[in-house]
C-alpha cells in the first residue's frame, strides 16, 4: 500500500528507509558487520504484535533499552526490556532464569516493574520525566514502551562542553527534573539511579530523566542486587547497605551529585571514603561561585548521613531556588488575592479635609 513503510527496509540504527543491502545511506550503519550480543533481542523482532526492535540504546543492571518502531503509528519509540544483569539469560526470544533459587525474586521484581510502569504512565505530562506510552508482558519478562527522545545524554553533552557547564544553565535545566521528581515521590516511587547517564538533553534544549521505572524495580536483597544499584559517586551511603533505608532523600543525594558534577567537572568521592575523611571540595576551588545559600544547600544535599540531608525534593528546591518559597509551588497556580487595606481610603479622606479647610480659609480672607 502506498505510503506504508516496509519494516524490512528500515535501518536498525536510525529507523529510516533504505533500498537494498549494505550500509544505510542516511547513517552509514551496516547491520551485517556489527556483532550482536547474544543477550539482546534479534533485529526486527516484533513485540506485542506492533513494535519492531532495532539497535540497543543502552544497557544497565536492570535491563536493556532498544530503539523501536511503532508499526501502527510509524514512529520511533524506546523499548525497555526487564532483563536483570547477572540473573537472566536468553534462549532465542525467551528470558530464562538458570538458577531456581532466583526465580521467585525475578518474578517479584517483574511485578514491581509492571506496577511502576502503570504509575509512571499517569505522569505523562511532567516536563522532566520521559513519557511512558505502553506496557506489556512477553517472552517471560516485561516491556515498557516510552517516547523516543532525539538528543544526547547529559554525560555526552558534558564531554562536548569540556566537562562542565555555567551555573545558570545547570540550575535552569535541573529545576523541571526536581519538580517532576517531587510528584513521582508523592506516588511512592524513587529513582535510585540518577546520574548524567540517565538524563537526556533533547534537541530543543530540554532535559528529561530516563529509566525511572526500571531503576526502582530491583530492591536491595543481597550482593547480587546491590551490584546493580550502585553508581560510584552518585549513590548515597544507604545504597551500599543491604537494608539501607532508601527514600526521596536517596534521590536528593544523587541529583545533588549530578549538579556538582555539572558545575565542577568532577564526580564527588564515594560517601564511604568521605566518612573516613571528608574530601568534598568547595566550589571556589573550581572557580565556581553561586548565589548566597546555594552552595550550602548543595552540600546539605550531599550530606553523608541520610538524616542530615533534605528529606524531600520540595525542601531541596526551596534551598537551591530561594524565590521558590515566595511563589506558588505549582507554576499554574494563582496566588490568593490580598485583602484590601483601609490605608489608601484614610489618606484620601485626610487630603479631602485639607482641601476643604483651604477653601474655607480662602473664603474668609476674601
């Protein structure tokens, strides 16, 4: 049918049509010459009857994210497959768990993955979070379909910018992420893997946090889980402990570490090392000078002990952006009307009295 894109002609790297075999004329990719990891789904796998799988966009401890193509709407999507590293293997398309001891844990976490995807789908309008479009179980695992963002990760952007950014740009970009996280936290979810690698800078200059649902899917349960929950420099001390008390304050630390990295070009030392000897350098050592109170707020967000940090994103925002305390938290809210004061009327009466006395005096003099 005219106008319908043939999936067999799509390039698995850029999802544009090409004719024949060989390198893609748009991006130069030649799928026959790039080795495929056996853990990854094969190119052109069809999921849920309508999503075609392309190249791998990223892999982490919780799963694999692919570039996908929505066959019905004919647009790019990102497909996140729940595939915990060190736990799962693949036989053709099916995800298998070799150790029977791990099956129950895998199934519990897969159900959490599903519940969190459904919750996140309700927050499609948040500006700082990637939008969830679909969710479905298949291949003995589960998949989240998200909007595909054209751009680069914050980590890639920083490399192009020489390692760091101006403070005004950093705080402008991070504010919508902070506000979106505050609403997600109210729904009972935490990210637990915030870093420049999981923040996307889109082509229009906005930023969005990625991999939210997947990051919360694995709970701390022994060394196997801990190994995928830690990102050195961005993880707070409670993530180093099997039964560490994690909450919004955990994301506060990771986000402040990300801000510190953007401002200075350096990742903070790991909290366990800082506990032995504090090594968090002042921003002035990097030639960075913030508005009054901002550096103190950043250091509090990076406090080693959870109880010494801001406990919520709202507290962090109020400290980093002092004007936030003077304006409605919701950008669309209308401030309450002030009660009319009687002072202007009193002044008007006094002025009127002066005019009348002047008129009387003028009449007597005549």
